[in-house]
C-alpha cells in the first residue's frame, strides 16, 4: 500500500481554509493526493510516490509536465514582455495570426484566460449577432461554468445524472441545472438534445423557429469519456444550423490542438461559424481563444462600433502566450500527433485484447491520444448510453491503478490522455498493470 500521510496532512490543512480542500469541484480525489512535482509523463506526490500520469490535468498537458522548451520561452517572455494592460502586444498578434493560419474557421481570433470564459463570450456574441435568445446544447456535453450552458453535463450535475438513467425521451431532454444559484431565467433559453440525434435537433429548431442563436457542440463528446460523432452528425448540424439561420459553434476546448493543430474541424471537414479553444493550446498555461467568421467576431466591442462587450485584465498574459507559441512550434515541427496517436492505438488495442481475454464485458473507446474503458457493453453513442457505465467497477479499477502507480482520475466517465512525454514502455507497463488489476478484480 502506498503511504499518503503527507498528502492527508496537507489536505487537512487545505480544508481549514478552502471549502472541501480543493479549488475546483472536479478535482476531488479519494484518497486525497497532493502532487508536488511533474516531469514528462510522471507526477510525484507529497509522500514521494511516483505515478504515470494519464490525467494530464483534464487534458491541457499535451507535451508533458515541466516541458523545458515551453518553460524556457515562458521565462524569456517574463523577462521581456510586460502585462501592460494597454493596447496590443506582439505576442498577442503572433498567437492570433498562428490560430488564424491553422484553424479553418478562424477568420478572426480573440484571446482570454479559460475555456469557460471563451464559451461565455462566444454564446454572448452568437446572441448579439443573430438577435436571438436560445441555444441548443447536447446532453452530457460540458462547456464550462457559465449559467446558460451549465446544464445536463456529467461534471456539473452528478446528482441530476443519477436520476436520469431510464432513457425515456421525456427524461432525456428535461433540463437539469448544474448548480444551485443559477436563476431559472438563465436556462429558459437553453434547449438540450441527445448527442448524435439530428432528429432531436431538427425538432428543437422547428419548435423554436427564428429563436435559436447557436447550436453548441463538442465535436467529439469527451465529457462523457469519448463518444464519437456518428458519420454525418456534424455535417447534419452544419446543414440544420444554416437552414434555420442559427450559428454552429464547436467547443474545441478539449479537441483543439490535442487532436490536430487545426482542431477537430480540420479532421472532420466541417467548418463551424464559431469555435472555442483552451487546454492543450498552451500545454497547461491558462490561455483560451474564440475564433470565427469575421462578420461575427467584429461584433466584439474591442472594435470601434462593436456592440458585444469583451474585456479582461489577464487577457493575453505574456506567460500563457509564450507557452502557446512554444507549444504550437513543437506541434508543427515535431511528430507529436503521429506519436501520441500511435501510442493511443497501442494502448486501446492492448486494453481491448485484455478485456476480451478476461471476458469483463467492458468497452474500450477513444480517439487519438484519448482513451477510456467503459465497464459496460457498447455501443455508446450518447449520454444515456454512457450513464449505463458501471461506476462502481470503473472507480474501483481506477483506484487500484492509482495504488499501482498509474494515475487515472477516479471520477466516473473521465477520459485518460496520452502525451508526448509517454513512451511505448510506459504504455506496455500500463497494460501489464491493468491486466493484474483486472485479474484481481
Ligand atoms: C469542452 C469544454 N469546454 C469548456 C470547458 C471549460 O474550460 P475551463 O475549465 O478552462 O473553464 C471545458 C473544461 O473541461 C471543456 O471540457
């Protein structure tokens, strides 16, 4: 058994001054672990235990922890680039230009600090541009903490999720606010459809003619593990949005840069009107972006005459911008995606073979560098399917993996992430440990 006494003591201290001892509700882990160092694919905790990390801080750590080139560029920026809070900086121009060059929908770009902020501002500008109040989101997709989108998502609403397992259609589309304190009015304009159901989207658009400002979707639904869009789903959303005068918005906070430098929109060939980015764009430094058609983006009040207020003291922080440029340089010049996709295939193939041999009835899913084992038979095409996951076995498996030195976030339906710091040896070690753990289970 690993010792966790130093972590437990620190967590006790945290609980004295921080409600629940963590600064993000999604970070609760049992037993509590306080991580102290990170290097490449590995994390070390306060007790000196070392873990092969597949959590990657929910996805941003794409190149590995403590990446020397990212650190070097950040240190250089801190010496030379001030946060002046006036005008524009050269780093901001460089980052916006780079996103413009790489991302198909990015005629223009705005920068902010977190995925939630990016989505908040993208929804606001979609409403301002169309003059319409409603948005359509998908059951099980998460788009951050902003009131209008904090409904029917796995992270936001675990209690609501548990109540919604019968799969009946009425249940499926009932709005489930993700937090106390959200005014009911804030969600009256939020419509929820089942992921992968064009019929439900068509129904929602028909029933709310000239009311829907935007359809917002995770192009790969990673907040329920890894649910891929059915062939034709994203193309269908594109066509439905266009025919109803609504905007199509891809939330690429997870998929952007992790799956492709040009976002998932490059891989699927569907161009949204707006897209949001965050996480892997800066390898763990706090940067997010909104990209989209110039005619929409020009509504931001950063432009003379723009009607949609956009501001933030920390927008374009030099440390985050330098990290993003270093990350994008490495993604462009080194075979990062080739390697992490190959490692992802190796891990998924190995896990699927072990589960088949042990007849566990589990389903190994994923895309590129992302993977998850659902303890249930497939197919898994929407949130109702994903909620049939045997959460007890899922968590038990992950806690045993952590005990054996492989860190997978012990939260139901959370995905794992492979990074450029992982090696084939790491993958093979993981497979060996997974097989041992599953046999013990
Ligand atoms: C798809 C998606 N959008 C938005 C967000 C919110 O990003 P942040 O946590 O940086 O506010 C997340 C966070 O997990 C996400 O997964």
